[in-house]
C-alpha cells in the first residue's frame, strides 16, 4: 500500500510514517516546509493545482489528511486563515483524489473538538450531533461535511475524531508541552511559578503512538462514510496527569 500523508512534517506525521512503514506501507510525506526524512513533496494543500499534481503523480492507495492548523488559540486569532487551511485544504485534497480517478481511501483527521457544547461532562459516542464552540472545531466540522458530501461522488472517506494526544515533539501551544517548556527554563536550583489555565478541566489524553496505530487500523478496516472517535476512554483532569492512569469505566 502506498500512503500519502499531508502535513507530514507536523507533530503527528513522523509517528504515523514510522507506524505505516513498520506495517509494510510505502509512505510519501507532503508538506509546505522542507523537513528531511519526513516531507518528500513540498506542497501547500491550499494550492489546488499543486495538490492535484501531487496526488496524480504519487497515485496513493490511501491518504491520511493531517495538514491544518491544530491550535485552538491560533485559529481563534485568525478565523479566515483557519478556514482556508483546515476546511479549504480538505476540499483541495478531496478534489485532487476525485480528479486523479485512482482508487484511494481518504482518512480525514478531524477532532473531538467538533462536539463542543454537545459533549457535556460524561462519555460520548459517535451518535452525538456536533456543536463546535470554537473556530477550530468549526473548521474541522466543515471539513467533515466537505468530505462526507463527496462520498456521493464516489469518495472512499473515513472520518477520525481524535481527542487529546501527547508525545515528544508537540508544540508548546498545547497544555502539557507548555508546562514542560516552562519547567526547562528554570535555572538549576531555582523555582518557577507556572502559568496555567483551568487545571480541573477534564480531558481524554492518549499517547500519539496509540493514535497513529488507530489511523493505520482505520485505513485497513474502517467503513466508508463512518465516523470514529479515538481516545483512551478515560477522563482526566489536567492537574492529575502526572499520576497513574485510572482504568476506564465500562
């Protein structure tokens, strides 16, 4: 299987490349910045022609669409750019797949943020109707609608909605890397007061290596047109993250 990863140079891309290669796949990484060993084709997914040319050249059997702005705060600061990249980028790749007329499975990586206000405080499943509360969630929901609409034109699409995932290489725009970065700046023997948000907020944290294995399995076994939540099944407050993970409540 030949797999094209968009956004291959981001946080998740290198983990996904290794997981797919370990399973025997040929991987081609696409991204807007040159990153040795990760980005093979320099393409910005908002460039419709360049994206179409790349897909036509690679002829992938599957695409994992990771490209996009993943920071909630960054999206909120520039909503127009967020929609151009997260929603417009998805439309660009979808169009490229259909134009290539080559059988290709399209895995759109969305986000648990699409549930927004609908999520409440308890466990949720894929039957819950999305109700995004921020720009990032709205851009991801729009991308989902774009992809699912093109299923009626023959797109073999699967939607993944991962919840929070962590690991080495994540940028400090996310909560745990932010804490780690602040700690590393403390002089030896010194002290620090961390800048934090709401530490009682509950999130579902997974390791990125587990999430990319889920992407790999979805490429193999996911059903066309279906939506899949990806997470640990355990809600944890941010201030408990340094303690052992509790068992999920079944």
